[in-house]
C-alpha cells in the first residue's frame, strides 16, 4: 500500500466528490480499516462509472468491464502492477471517463496489502456481473432478475465489507444479511431514481411491479440489513454501517410521503443520531 500523504488526501478528496453518503462514515473509521474501505469504495465506484456511462456504446461498456476484471484477476494471480495495463485500456476514452475510473490503479495501491486481493476479487466479480447486465440491456423481468442485478451492483459490496471487517479485527457477520445490507441500500436508490432511469429507457421494476411492490422489496432487504448490524460490536464499524442504513430508512420514509428526498436538516439529524 502506498501510504504517502498525497495519495491519501487525493483518495479522500475523490471519495468526497463521488459519495456524500459514504464519505462521512468512511472518514470516521479507524486508520487501516479506513484505507481499506475507502479503496474498496473507490474501486467499485470506478467500474460503476463505466456501467452507468451514458455516452459510451454498450459494446464498449461491456468490453471495458470485462477487461478491467481480467486485469484485476491477473493481479491477484501474479501481483504484477496494473497501472500500465489500465492506462492502455482506458487511453481511447480518457476524455470521457471520470477521474475515479482513470485512477483505478491508484485506489488499488492505496489498499492495505493484506486485504487487497479481497477487494480485487469482489470488484472483478462485480465487473463481470455489470457487463452481463449491460449485455441484457438492464432488462429486469422477474424478482429473480432484480435479486441478481442488485447482488452484482450492491450485494457484493456487503460481501466485501464482511471480508474487510473479518480482516480488520475478526468481526464475523452473516453473508446473506450482508448481501441484504447492500440490496437494501440499492433498492432505495432504485426508488429514488426510477423517474430519471425511465428517461433513459431503463426500468429496474420487475414486470407487473408498481411502487408498492418495490417499497416492500426495499423494506424486506432493509430488515435484513437491520439484523446484519446486530452482530457488529466494533463501534466505528457499527457507525459506518448505521449511517447509510439510517439514511436509507429515512429516504424510504420520505419517498413514501411523496417527497423526492430528505431535507438537508433531516439528513444531518439522521447522521448525528446514527453515530454511536
């Protein structure tokens, strides 16, 4: 891991720019686990920006995601540097891809060495899943489709966090509940963004599902997330999980009331209450 102060400052700066939800809880983590989670988030955000790119042709999106996964898997096997391979892969699209994606190799270097392979493994699996769903045109027809999609884009985040907690201090959490934690947050995002998604002809609601069914899906997974955090004793890890979970519950309540999001004051109140 590169521990130089410059890279650390740059990583946290990019993190703040890309995620208001996760920046605060990550910053509150203890050193070492903070770097691991920040690195993991940035790596996954890097490929998420490829999947969500509105200007790139879908064939390019699929190719980039699969090749990034190839490179990450190769690093697991060989421990060879990946900056050169990623620079070459991204070169034709440097003007179109955001900083968080172009600097993927830096985020890998930022990760503590003894947990790097876990981060690489989950990110590579996510990349493969995203590529598969891009190939399907993100068409969700059944509950099983929705479960599959939310597993790849969010449930894997829960799995990776479980690996990081275990690596950090031996904290053990239930894998299925960890997946529910990720799915719960993602399902709230789907509800929050479904109108914008419709504008770009994307719909994550299974056939015949309306808002009540998706609200039930979100509630079901947030209930799993609530159970997930019951196993966590480490205060800073609990804070990390509590904050986005409380925000997801609050956002879901606001959406049910017909509002598009929580007010800034509500967000601050929820964050303060969620911190132990």
